[in-house]
């Protein structure tokens, strides 16, 4: 490959990696996952709606921190809060300007507490579980699958009851059947407790008419 074409390919790949991941969380709540600052922060004036800003695993220094702080001051307010997701792998320099509660009005920081990281709302989440949930969204998992716990309770609908009645009335047969073999348990669902709590907090504030 020619040097010029190779350079273009590298730049294109870098832009692809740095692209923000945006989703609609419903009820007027937006989700933005940042990979690089300040490039991934949405442009424009104040968003006018609550936002979940995911800064987990994001690195940066004073310049990036300054851009983040300016963006937050334009977008966050008591009626349009920003729920900022972070963890011990988020650069401390990015969060340092936000340590004071007066730094940004309408900002709530959520995440697992770690040395040097004391969020407003601390959650007990193992680091490997958080990373797995984070990567799941990158790899195409839906927001619902990561934030809504599925019930394992068996539903006794009419079809299942009819099947049970037929089984009771059938002749006894001691020969092994394929359906008698134990089925492997499905893997546990991947949940993102930090993102889940941010959505729950937004819904609670809506119910209280605080938004």
C-alpha cells in the first residue's frame, strides 16, 4: 500500500474508534458514550434534555478537562441534569475540575468507588463485570438488554398447562427421551448496573416532576 493511502487508512480507523456512541434511552433521556475528548462531545447549544454521558475508560489531561467542563456548564442544569458515568479507569485529570459540587449545577457522577475516585452515587460493581457490560454495548447489545433485568420465572400460560395435562395422561414409558436430557443453563444476562442506575434515577426524578 502506498504511504499516502496507508496514512488515510490509519486516520479513517482513528476516526472510527473515536466516534461517539449515541442512543435514545426513552422519556427524553439521551445517551452519549465518549471515546475521545473533546471530539466526541455533541456540538451545539444546551441540549434541553437530560443526558447520560459515559466517560468510563476515557483518558485526557488538563486541555480535555477544560473542554469537558465547558460542555457540562452549557448542558447541565437542575431541570436537564447530566448523569456522568465514570470509574477508576477514567483519567483523574478529567474529573478533578468536577470535584466541587458547585463546579457544575445539575451534574451527578455515578460509578464504582475507587482510590482517587469518589462519585456522587457509588455502586458496588466488580471491575470485570463493568468492563464486560461496557464492551457488550460496543459489540451491538441493546440498551434494554443491559438495563432491564429479565425474570427467570416460568409463565404458566394455557399452552404450558395443556402440555402438562397431556403428559399426565400419557402412558408411562421408561425409555430415555431426548427431552429428558438436562439442558445446559443459559449464560447469565449481561447487565450494566451503572447505566441502569442512571436510567432509574432519571425515571425517579420524572415521577417526582423534578425534570
